[in-house]
C-alpha cells in the first residue's frame, strides 16, 4: 500500500511539472531578457515553502553565473529593504499570488522602479498584476491528499527555476571552467578542476619494463610497485602493452616458465591511454566505462609520461595529490 501511494505521489508531481509545458510563453522570454539586461543582481523572495524554493533557485543561479540572493519579505520591510538596488530584478514566488507580506514588499519595490518577475499559479492574482513578467506554475493538483501542503506546486516552481537557470547559463555562454571557479571546494568541484597531471604517478614509481624483459623480471617489478599492473614499453618509451595481476594468475595456472618467456608474447597490446591534460573526472569516467583500474598517461609525442591508478582518484572519497 505504501509503495503504491508513493508512486501516486511521484506521478502527481510529474504531472505538475509536465503541466508547465503549456504555460511557458512570451513572458518567459521577457523574464530572461530582464535578467540578461540587469546590471546588478537577481533577488529571490517568498514566504514559507515558496521561500525555501526561492533560496534553492538563488543557489542554482549563483553557481551557474547569475548573481543572486534571497530576501525574506518580512525582514525586508523591517530594514533589509535597504539592500535592494533599483537596478536589481526581483523574482517573487507565491502560488496563490495573494500573500499579503509579499505583495506589500512588491508594492514598495515597484515604487522604487525595480523590475519584478512573478512566479505564481494564479496569473490574475495581485502579485501577477504588480509584475513585469509572469511565470505561470499552476499544477492540476497537489500530491497531498488533503490538498493543503504545497507538494506538486513547489516541485513545479523548483523546476521552473531550473529552466530559468539553464536558459540563462546558455545565453551567458557559461562554461565548465566558469563552473569550476564557483566550486573551488567540495568533491564535485575537485573532480571537475583537477587535471590528470596533478594526480598521476611519475618517474621511478611507474611499474614498467621493456618488451624484451622476461616474465620473471616483469612479475618482480609488478610485485615491488604494488599497483596491480606493469607497463610494457618499446625502445622509444612508447606504451606497447600491459600485464596485470590477473594475467599473472592465468600464467601461473598454465604453468608457464617465467624465466624463459618474454613479456611481449603475453602482454595485452595497445592498452587504453590518455593525455595528461585530461580532467581527472573524465579519466574516472573512462575507467568506469572500460572497467579498468590503470591508465597510462602519454605526452604529445606518445611517450609514457605517467600512470593513473583508480585509488589515486577515489581513495577515501578525495583526491590524493602527488608531491
């Protein structure tokens, strides 16, 4: 019973978001133009659950290149209104559009010449009439069986905020490097900003042997470096192949003579390689895609420059920088 009820809630919320498709019109473009031409900031405001949605939208706008902050309507009318610049754009959120404290604030802002965008489920509301652009977010019904707790309506408002943020991101030509600047900390920011060259193993720490090396010597190097594999290089230090722990186990099972056999006859040729300019996050994706834990790093001439191990990316959930 609980599972079916949960599914019904999710279905209702999904229907609420889909209902927005029919409500987006010229005013959405007008809202985007107001924000794009704004020389200052976007101020989000709302009360209760709408206020919480406003805080999230402000956070999303900030991280995607649109300077924003949240202003509580009551606090604004008790002194915080001084933080508002006439050049700002205000995005007010109220499903009914008849929240008294919010509309009182909007009247004051209107008198100051501030541009107002209303996000509401009622395009004929007092708030909508005060606005320069109206984003309609009406939903067929709330997921709450009592029809009282904001559920589908707040989900719809959140989705409309995301739509604004993404369109603005595109209009502003906001790039991945810009995103990294706004996320200097946290696992997401770290994964996006760190290049392979900052975390790769180099020099004598790389387990490698040349093609004419015996399997016995290769296994000795593999065991000493303890990285789960040994790279095979040619005379010009280009990566020719790789032998892994698993390969060695299979050799032992075949009872191969490790002293008389050579690595070039038993290596996996042409292993996957990457360049040191690649982002560590992309390297991790390649490892996941190919189900490997080792990636040789090559320079512009194809010479071996380093080695990346999965543990150097996800050890204890953080990057371990090589020093």
